[in-house]
C-alpha cells in the first residue's frame, strides 16, 4: 500500500497557533490507518497529522502538533479563506 500525504517533512505550512496565523516547518508526519468490518466489506480510514518545531518570541522552541490535512495550508491566503468560511 502506498500512502500519499498532502505535505511532507520539510514543507512549511500555515496553521492556527494561539489563534494566530503561523507558518511552521513539518518535522514529522503521522499516519494512522484503521479498518472496520461492515456488511459491505472492510472500510479503511486514513488520518494524517503533522507536527513541527515552532519558534516563538514568548516561548522557547517547542515541538507542536500542527494538525491534520484539513487544518494545514500551503499559503496564508488559503488559511485565511478557511477561517472566513468557518
């Protein structure tokens, strides 16, 4: 099975951190595959989460969970559009 993710280690993504638009470099990609037996057969669900090292002026550098595909964006504009649509 080949798993393709929206982003890769080393990519910089935009996400919300402390209610602010923040850009963070991905240092880890965590993918969980779960299977459920149904009357129609086996259903697979794939969930991807991203984590990275975040530098903040008011905190020391820390490892943070950036979020899932739905909450990570390639551009600040994409993130802003997501926030407006919520």
